[in-house]
C-alpha cells in the first residue's frame, strides 16, 4: 500500500460477493475447493465483481458504496459447473455457474466499471458470473471432473446481500470493507471511522 502525491492511499483492490449458502452446500463447495483450488486457503467461495485494480482506496470505496446502495439483494441458484481454459494464463478452471441471478451479477459488474473505473474494464473478454472451484494445468482433467460433478446433480440456492472490497497482497487477500445492498454508507470514505453501519470495516486478520 502506498500514497500518491495528494496523500491518498493506493493499493491493489478487488470487489467480490460472498453468496450466503446453507451449511450443507457451503461444506460441499469448500470441500471441492480445498482439494482443487489453491485460493481456497486465502478466501471462501466468491464471485468477482471487479477484478484487481491499482486505485486510491477512498475512490474505490465510494464506487462500491454507490453500487451497493443502488442495487437490492437478490437470490442466486447454481445448477451446473463448466470447465474453462484461460488463454491468457494457460491454466484451466472449473466454474460454478448461476442459472438464476446471473443478470443481476452482471449488472453489478457493469455498474462498478462505470465512471472513473471505465478505463479498467476489459472489452476483449465477455464477463461470465462464476465461482471458481478448481484449477488444473490440464483442461481434460477439468472437463472430466466437471462432467462428474454435473452427473451427480447440482442445485445450490444462495443469496447476495452485500459486496466486499478486498486488498490483494503478495500472500494474502485482506478484507477492507463490506457494503450492504440497497443501503448507502454515510460519512467520509477517506475515514472509515466516520462511516455509518452500512459499511462494515474489516479487520485484515479476519478470515474472508
């Protein structure tokens, strides 16, 4: 984390959503992730709404606040997983895909990349709402595992009622703040201690 010439804190940040699932579905997702997803030790199952960007903390918090305030919470339903090969990094992944809630997730993503953050949006890729549950070097391994999971049947219901700002550090993903959907934080976003309860300041040592 650094400061720019105006004294604003700058660091690599991302915005995610942690859907609330029931205990059984959470345990199922996390068991798969612990086995196949290296990020499972850093962060629970999540949807990335804004990918990592180097930006002033206060500016991104304001964007997250505005976006959360302008959108109500919504339900999601995951009914399948899909293997995906990333042409950029060469790795293959398995994505859990929401059949219900996908449009609202995409709207959140589009909203977050508006205004001053428009320049950070990648127009060469189509955004696909997903939860990553596996990462493998061999695409065929991912495809076989995805087929096996789909044959068992997937029907996971959840709800998204907040979004979270996290900082991306060399060996950690640290929570910064969480914003309730449909509510605006009040106060000076340069000073989180002055904000109302709609923004929850997160302890960097707390699990996310």
